[in-house]
């Protein structure tokens, strides 16, 4: 337990980085497979894959931005509550 408390900030940062990376990869992969499925269904070659990969990057960026802002707001709230209590 002491090791976690000592490295708590490092663990929290690693959690955020892993969450951001997996979110981006998941959004892009999901959109890629939708694009592949649409290309096969409609008989196009790469059109929908290209469109949906771009949409996946944009959507993933928006979700990642929201996740980071939640972490920042939570940290600000925590700092404000601890400074007001002193």
C-alpha cells in the first residue's frame, strides 16, 4: 500500500495516458471496420474506409479532449477543496 501512495500521481498519469490511447485506437478501429463493411456492401474501393477513418480520428479527438477536461476539472476541484479547508 505504501508503494501506491508514494507513486499515486505516476499511476494516475499512466491511467490517463492509457485511457486516451485506447479511446483513440478504439474509435479509429471501429470506424475503420464500418468503412470496410460499407465498401464491401456498396462495391466501392476505399472510399468509405477513408471517410470513416477521418471521422474516427475527429470523433476520438473529441472524446479524448472531454476525458482530459474531466481529469483537469476534477484535479482543480480537489485542489480548491483542499486549499479552502486549510
